[in-house]
């Protein structure tokens, strides 16, 4: 089976991606590849940060690998927190503080529309390929649910009646930005001769 190092330290992302791939590829997170480091995300776009993560890991290992950078873009906030989603309320990254800051920033705002966006950067045989996925939805008025990670307790995807935090991984994967980007990567990988 083809192995791919997944350049992340986020266990929830690993779970979601393994569940979506349903055993078709062997996914090796950084912890299992023996790489203990937080890769910087210094850029202003998801795409550049994703490329940075995969190229750092490729330079270290020489192995086929991929990374993803994702973020929540809220229309009424001009696309914030966007590329800064993980550290919206400052360092170190704190999901509870990020959510509180977001709900506060949206206090009294009627337009709750938002979207999650993911860019995957895959390095295969030394060449980079990118894939994108997005999930439109809306920000709730209050925290609802305790599953998932990040902004899941305050995001209801379009076409659903509850937040990501109230869904199983499989249910979230029917809507998620990460799943859509992953499907694009998967069609590419499966279509290769
Ligand atoms: P890695 O960089 O190690 O992959 P990370 O958690 O730092 O993990 P990102 O840099 O991609 O991940 O930051 C994305 C942030 O956006 C993440 O911390 C969440 O706050 C938010 N986010 C992304 N996808 C999400 C999802 O599916 N559900 C909820 N929040 C999400």
C-alpha cells in the first residue's frame, strides 16, 4: 500500500483524513514518522503555508508527503480569521479563546455566513500538486456541541441542521472542506498510471 507522510500535528485532522481515505493509503502523521517539530506557518495565504509545511517535511525525509492548511472565513469580518484561524486569539493556539473572540466580534451582526477552506499540498516524487476544498455555512449565536476541534462548535454547514461539533466524523466528512480537498487529491492519486 502507498504510504504518505501527513505533515500535521493535529490528531483530529489525521482521524478525519484516515476515515475519508478508508484504508486506501497508509497515512503517517509526523508523530509516527519520528518528527517532533511544529512547522512554521509564516505566510498570508493558506496555499503558501501548506506548501511550506510539505516542503519542509519533504526536505527532511525525501518521502512522498502532503500537508494541509485550513481556515474559517467569515463574510461580515472581511474573511477573518482566515489564515490566522488557529491563532486568532493569540499564541499559543487556544480553541476556546478563539471561539469566544469570534462570537464577540459577531455580536449583533445578522450576516452569519462563513466558509471553511482547505488547501492541500502534495509532494509526489519531488513534484508539488495542490488541491482545494471549501464548505459554506454559518456561525451560530452560541457554542453548541463538544465534538470535533477548532471552530466546530459554532459552525453549521450548509444543508445541515446542526454544528460540526454535534456530528460523527463520517457525518462531518459528508460536508467538510477537508474531505472535498482530499477527494480531489484522491482522484488524482487513483488516476495515476
Ligand atoms: P497543523 O498545522 O499541524 O496541520 P493546526 O491545528 O495548526 O494543525 P491549521 O494551521 O491548518 O491547523 O489551522 C487551522 C485552524 O483552523 C485550526 O486550528 C482550527 O482553529 C480551524 N479549523 C480548520 N479546519 C477546521 C475544522 O474542520 N473544524 C474546526 N476548525 C477548523
